[in-house]
């Protein structure tokens, strides 16, 4: 599982000309699910996102979490984060989870995150979307969670 987390002053996502998700300050998450990811990976990631301390404290040190600042989250499913560009000129997406399975796991991730921080705005799974954001800092962090050997064996 791979998440690109951007600390934002505001973010919104639109599809077919309509805004479908919007937040003020908080995190914009681009969420990529691998073919071996499962419950353990999304649970770990939800906890990591909720508890990560990348907001500034009174001394301007990154020492405050999302929950402490009352920030929002906008989560966007993005399978292209799993692109393998090592060979040729066209990316391979063989490591990405199949869409039907990924959609369920994406919604599970959102539910686990909501249980920790409250409402989470989302994009529309499988839709063409336009994402607008004002990056704060800028602060961008890439979070990776490799699937466990058990998950790989189970999904092989």
C-alpha cells in the first residue's frame, strides 16, 4: 500500500464538473493499493495517517498530529501510484490491486480512518477526477506498507 500525503491549506476534487469532496486544512491522500494488500495494511496506514505528527507546534517544529489540529482528510484512490516504470516507456500496473477488490479495500481504509479522526471526504473510485490543492509548507510524505508474507501467500 502506498499513500502520498500532502499537508494542505485546502483541497477539493471534482468529477464531471461537480465538486465531490472538499476540505480545509488537513491532508490530501493519494491512495494506491497493491495486489497483496489487505486488512493489516489498511489498518496500519489508517493509524499512521491519524497519528503522524507533521503540523507545526508553537516552535514551528513538526510535532503535532492531524487529530490535535482538527484537520480534515480528502482521500483519492489512485492506482497509478503502483506503476512500475523500470522497463520500457510505458508503465506496468501489474502490482496494482484489481479494481473491484481495490474499491472495497479503499472504502475499508476510509472507514478505519473515519473511526480515528471523524469524517473523511473522498473522490469517486474509478472516475476521472480533477484535484485542486494548496500545499502547506510544502509538506509531502510518501508512506509505504509492504504486505506481510502471509498476505502474499493468501493472495498468490
